[in-house]
C-alpha cells in the first residue's frame, strides 16, 4: 500500500476527517488490471468542493469531483501511478449507526444487509484519530449474531416468495404473463439480491457486495443449496415460465440448509 500513502496523507490533515481506510479488491489482494483503489474517508462534516479539488487537481488530468451519484465521493485517475482512485466519504455518525443497527440491533434490509460491515471488516486502516476505526472493527470482530441471521433470512425469504402479496416471485410471474421483459429483469435482480443476502446469512458470512457473488459463495459457503451453480445459470438465462420453476426450486433448496 506504500505506493499510495503519499496521496492518502493529503486527506489526513483536513479538519473533520476522523479516519481513512483502503478496501475493495486491492485490500483483499484479489485485484486485476482493471481494479481501482477504494478509498474510504470518514468525516464529521461534509467536505466542500474546494477542499477536494486541492487534493485532486495537482495529481490528476482525468477526474470527476463531487459527482455524488452513489453517495458523496470523487473519482480520479492518478497520473503518476496509472490507477484510479474511487474515494467515498462516510459520515462518522451515520456509519456508527449502521454498525449499531445491523450488528447489535439485528436490523435486516432488502438484500445487501451486511455490505458496509464487510467493508469495515476488510479495509486497511491508513489513518485514524483515537482508534475510532479500529474500535468499530472490534465491534464486529465477534461471532455472527443469531438474531441478525434469523432476521435476514426471514425478511428475504418473505420478499422472494413467502409474502402473501407482491413477492418478487409473484411480480415476476405477472411480468412473464405480460411479456414485460424489462420488469422480469428488474424483479429477478431483486430476487437474487435477497437470495444471496439470505445465503450469506445462513453461512454467517458478511455480504461482499455486487461482484463475483457466485464464486464468493462457492469459495466461502460451507452450506450451499443443491445444484447451486446450475440453478443460478438457469435463473440468469431464461425469461420463460421455466424461470418460475427455477426460482421456486431455489427458495425450497435454500430452506433446506437453514
């Protein structure tokens, strides 16, 4: 990580910055030639555009500052390194609330419940004040809470097929009957988001995010539904009524490993 330290240090002295970490594939040593650096800057206040420009403009000829399409952040190509920095700004109070509400209170979401906790667990701390980030990491360095596991599985099974109204399965069924390919694709994605959230919770694993989920499951889940890979391929590659049978089978096979 030494090649980027001098660039990260520019964030350390900004008033309100509590910690800086590096995560993503670079931190996990699973990166390839297309991988960027995921930089997490934890702040007690919103940094203005001028503060961010002072860091970026001297080192980059290609950048997007304050794009904020996926939350507060900047993306820029560091010319001297030949790599891209994806900088995300997380409010410290908001992030503390995420850790507390999910890990301690057991609050489940519609898919991706523990993604921010995965980021926290796997990032490398580059800078912090008063061990703030290290102490947050210690909170989740404990056995996976059973309450959280149960809540994630229950909520996402309900969303996938068990709700009496407007489950993802029912919405896909209606979309197929209407020949609405766009709606099929949209609701199938939501179904799979809940499927993986439940699968990782069953295995007491933090959710790694959007990328490489099938390979992550194969490499890390000790309990996998029967015909996991084959069912995933069928679920992703058909829009016909056969899709409904596949999704229904996937739900039932998931129940068997709870």
